[in-house]
C-alpha cells in the first residue's frame, strides 16, 4: 500500500528513504510500500495523520 502523511497541526521533520524534509500544517507526503520513513514533531502539540491505501492490517512503529 501507499502511506500518506498529512500534517494537521504544527510541523514535523520527516525522513523518507533517508532524505529529510520539514513539513508544515496542510502539507502531505506519499510514501511507497517498503520505503523506510520516520517523523519527529518540531513543535509542542503537533499532530500528523497517516493513511494507508489500501488499509494495512498491522502497522509497525519503531522508536527513533
């Protein structure tokens, strides 16, 4: 599936396949299946939404 990350509030440092990108409110990133990625909040009370299409049964989150 493809995962979409959408910043709802605040900002995040998002790394996709080792490439850093700062994302702010309203921005979206599409991440193909099998690509390593991570996100780190840059502001207090930041929120990000992750959507997988098609939906995944299991989702693995690793600490940074």
